[in-house]
């Protein structure tokens, strides 16, 4: 199947045709739509973090650091923010797993059923660690950008662009 141009894709979409299986730059529009959902979510999350403010984000980051890197003899502090972080990591990893990894594995592999499930489980465990690391690094980056005295204009601009471009591809794939 040949790639279609983006303007042709919009014309087809406006005519009511289903274009999720068409390709653009070698990837199905459906995958572009999924990436758009993730980009729009990241842009919206940045806006929410901006509304929270740098002080609250720094407090949450400090609490997470104390929770993750506590000394063995210190009592564990099970608060809501720790559970929110755990929920966010597993939600993001599950979304990544079921929206991207499972369809790609089903499309590009022909493993036996047992090995297929084993590989999916290993991939999910790796995704949980990767997403946890990414969320931690993103939190540190946001905290640094918002508290380092630099204006948050660049972050707000990137969030807006991410939201608009992500929504564009999500809408196109619908």
C-alpha cells in the first residue's frame, strides 16, 4: 500500500472515509493517532503541572524521593502521593503496552502462544521500569525548569504544540 499525503488524508477524512489503515511516512494513520493521543496527554499534563506550581511539584518530588530512597530502619510513609505515582506508572505502562506493543507484536511476530505470552509479560515488566524512570526524570526536569529561575514559556509552548499536533493526529485517525 502506498503512502498518502497528509492533505489527501484530511480530504478523505472530511468525505467520511475510514483512513485508519492508510499509511503516512510508512506508518498506519492508526499508529499516528495513538502517538497523537499520547502527545496530547503529555501536553495536557504539562498544563496541569503548571497549574500546580513549582512549590507543590518540588514538595511531591521530595516526598517521592524520601519514599523511594528511605533508610531501611525508617518507617514507610504510605501517603496518597505515593499511590498516585504507582497508579500513574502502571496506567501509562498499560496504555503503552496495549496501544503500541501488543498490536506491533501481533503484527510482526509469529511466535508460539506460550512464547508470545511470555514475551508480552517480559515487555510489560520492562515498560513499567521504563515508564517509572521516564516519569521520575520528567518530574525532575519539570521541577528544575520551573524552579531554576527560567521562565516556563518554553515548556508552555512545547505543551501547546504537543497538544495541538497530538489532537490533529488523534482526530485524523478517528
